[in-house]
C-alpha cells in the first residue's frame, strides 16, 4: 500500500496532473481531447479545428520561415506573425536611409509590398498515422541499424506516394522516440512579401530587458502577404503573381479576454524534452547551460559595446544580437526553473519507482542503468560539440569558411565561373551585415574559453600546435583576421573573379582553421557520438513505451518536433513569488509608465505619445484604455511565436509570442502554477495599425467581429 501511494505521488509530481493544461496535441487526434476542451469552455468541434473533408482552422495557419507560425487574416493572403519573426526580413530591407527597424514600414498599396527571397510559408495539407507502413517487415529481433534502413526505405515510399501527381512536399516524422510515425504533407509558398511592421520601439518594446518576462508591453507583430500564381498555386516570385486566396482565414474578435476564459494556441512548437532521463537534465543544468550562457555573455558584451557606437553597426547586428540574446536569457530562466522544481531529483525518484516496477519485466529491467551509463560516455563528447557550436562556429568568419566550403564541395562539377557566381552572392549577403572588429573581438574571447574548458584530447591537434606556435589565441586571431581572404571583401572578390578552383581556398587560414575542427569532429567525435546516440535512441524507444505502461493514467502527448500542435488552457494570472500576484493583462498605461527617451529599450515613438495624450484609442479599448498583452496557461514552445491564440468561438484574439520568466523550463518540466504563454492582444495590434501607422486599408481587409 505504501509503495502504491508512493508511486502515485511520484506520478503526480513527475507528470504534473491533468487538471493542468500541459500538452501539445496533434490536430489529427484532437477528437480524443475535444470533450475535455469543451468542458473547459470550447464551443467548436474537432472537425472545425482539423479536417481533410472541409476547410478547417488548420488551413488558416502556416509554418513561417521554418521557425515561427503565422495565420491568415484576410481573403487576400494577408498573414499576421510576430515582429521578431519578421525581424530578419525587416532588417534586410533596412539601411541607414530607410531604417524600417527604427521607423517601421507600411506598404501603402500591394504594389509596395516587399519581396523576401529567402522566406517561405507552408500549409499542412494533412497528417496521417503511418506507423504500420513504416515498420512493415521490421522484426523485434533486428538490430538498430537494420531498423533504420527499413524505416528509411518505407518512409521514402510513403513520401513518394503522398507527393505523386501533386506539388506537395511530405515528410515522415517519428513521435515518442520512434514508437509512432506520422506523415505530414505540406504545400509551400515562396512568394511572401512584407506588408507592414511597427517601429522596433513598439514591436520590440522592452527589448532584451523585458524579453521572457511578464508584465510585458511588447507590440510584437508584423504583417506579410502570401502571393500565388494565377491558378492560386505556389509560384516563385513574380510581378505577375496575385494575392493567395486561402481556404480559410480567421475572424478577429475585439471582445477581449477575462480571467478564466478558454484559449487555444494553434501552431508549430519546435522542440521539447519532457520524457528524458534525469541524467540529461542534470547535464543541462550543471554543464551545458552554464557554459553556453558564459560564452554568449562574452559575445553580447562585445556586440553591445560596438552597436552603441554606430547606427550602421546597430542595424547590421540587430538581428544577430537578438538571436544570441534570446537563447542566452532563456537558458538562465530555464536553469532557475529546473532548480526550483527540483526536476532532477523528481526524475530520480520517478526512475527508482520505474525500476521497482520493471523488476519482473525483462523488457524494462536494467534499462535505466544502461541509459545512465550511456550518458556518462556521451557527456564529454556532447560538451565538446556544444563548444564547437557556441565557441568555434559562432565566429562569423569561421562559419563563413564552412558555408563557402560546402558550396564549393557541392559545386565541384560546376563550371568555375558559375560556382564563383554562387559563392559571390553568398559573400555579398554576408558582408552586408558584417563588422570585422566585432567578430575578431568575439573570436578572442570565446576561443580562449574553448581553450580553457575543452580537454586537450578533444581539440584538433592543429589547434593545439597553432596555439603553441603563435603563443596565444590573440595571435591566432591576428593571423586569421589579417591574412584570410574572407577578412577583406575586395580581396576575396578579386581572388574569385575568374572562377573558383579546388585550390582557391586551400591555404587560407580561415579555411584551414575550420577544416581542422571539421576533420576532428568527423574523425574523433562524430563516430563515437553517433554510435552512442543510436544506442540511446533504441533504449529511449523502450523507455518511452515503458513510461506509457507504467504511468497509464497520464495522458501522454508527443514531444514537440516542429509539427502542427494544439495547446489549450485558460487566461490566468499567476503568483511569481511570495506576496505577489501578476494580473493576466497589461495595458498602454504600462507603456507610458515605462516610456523613457533616455533608455533605448523604452523609448517609444512620438506618434504613440501623441495618440495617447489625446486618448485617441478608437474602438480598441477595454475599460477606457488599450489592452496590450495577456497571459494564459497554454503549453507552448519556441516556434509557437506568431501562433494564433483563439477564443472559445474559434476567433482570433491575439498572437502568441513568448513565455514568462518563471516558466521558461516548460520544454523540460511544465509547472501549471508558473508556466504561462504571453500573447499580444489583437486590439493593440489593430490600434497601432489604425492610429499610429494610419494603415486603415489593412483594417478594412480584415474580418472583425465585435
Ligand atoms: N523570447 C521570445 C522567443 O523566444 C521573443 C524573442 C524576441 N527576441 C529578442 N531577442 N527579444 O522567441
Ligand atoms: N518566443 C518564442 C518563439 O519565437 C516562443 C516561446 O519560446 O515561447 O517561438
């Protein structure tokens, strides 16, 4: 009895119970959750959310640029996403003369909308459980590599069947560590144009100071438009293309939210690790996060100092700086959360209980010991790989050497001039946003860190010899940043003027440097980690299955993997600490309280001050003021940015864009008390579009219900 009680307790502690809104559900299986959703207030049906027989809300949602989500809000292909999701595009159209980051951008008509060659959006056409097809002819007695071959062959078959005679793309994804396989069929559009974005002082208000935090006042939205060929099918960019007519688009509700209201977030969360072993979490907490945070602190310090000196550099590094800073800050919150929730110990207790349960089950007995042993073998290699990514490839010139090497290798059969043209266009793209002094200073800082923290036997022999020969990392930097062709755009353009041959870059110090690390990875690190990862994959598949048998009453959902998911919950404030309660929404009053021309992150545009002074809020108000953001209990992750957040009637009430600081560990451990997603209230976006940007034609294009 005691043991039974203990296991119940462990289960409750480990899998935060069901009352809570944990879970990212597959739309295809949402019928299994719909009763629970309706109990919580949802008024639509499973078919309204996902259907292959009729237009459903899934048809109004796109995966935006592979890393964010966006939603259709008009019958002319208009899509809404976050400012930070469109940041790179806004930045790429900006210069000191046309600083759309600073001043915002609003196309006065469709003709003025700006194309974005590297951006695509994709719709999910359908998904299907193909587990039986993928595992056809697989037998338990086979080895893992035999299984991999079968999975690859069968996946290719399933994909080719799904894409025969149509213009779709398809992918088979493994769920629950390979216990299930799903097919996802997509339709991709590549002509996606920038329609509008507020100035960063609205769209990124609060900057990295407020990022990952509540209370929040960021007007994090931007607008794009999908263009299609005359037949409404995807077509490469052309002036002749026309706005895409979607199967479905969202009706916008200006009713707003009250605490307790039902909310649903429909989008593309990237990656979560809810079911990992305690050792994996311990590694993140004790090694991975602290080292990565330190390395990024060094990078940010250099970037910030240089960006403060020049507007040109500030524009060039705006997007790079934001992405370095974003993960840097998240890891800090995540570590705090893991400590507060005691995730490692909780997992250890769970594993002890699992082991007891497994004693008489040959499939599971001894499994966890094997996993933990593999982790101890893997750890030094994972550490070296993380340093490679965060301290070696993080140097722009080294990364450029890598990228150029790849094109040159892939183009080995091309005419030298054609190859040179391809490389040149990549280089031009690179130099547009490059400032060598930042790169060089960062190199010195982080490569020194690499040298100090990575054990010698994990370093490339070349690096050790070079350091010995030259005496210091500073000297290595000197060599690379003065002698490499890549350090000087004119020199490299001259060198490739007549074409690229195999030997153009072979002696170049940046390439030699990159190749040394690459070879070391390929020879000494990757084969070992691949082997361990493969063994781990096999054990995890069994462990996942075991967890599902052991904790039967828990409703399992597959870890996020950049596939379309539904998360549902309620609008809710929270208690971040003793004696504090955070309300569920923020208003424009808070923007005015924070407004400070002397602080970059809080310096709002004068237009907003004027509109506020006149209290010219239009119809975008609640209780006499303009609501800005709100928090709810939806389980979201990176990639959910830009996702529609919808009310019980399926209307759009906001755009998801972040999570609260106290809940940033939700990718690993979801705490119903603290985990909140942050959304922009749609009324603030509409207020900015109408009253600050004056883009009323866009408002007229939307379908707004009162
Ligand atoms: N934290 C949010 C997300 O993970 C928003 C990030 C915007 N970027 C920034 N550095 N402020 O993407
Ligand atoms: N800001 C994140 C994104 O860009 C969302 C999150 O991590 O909560 O997807």
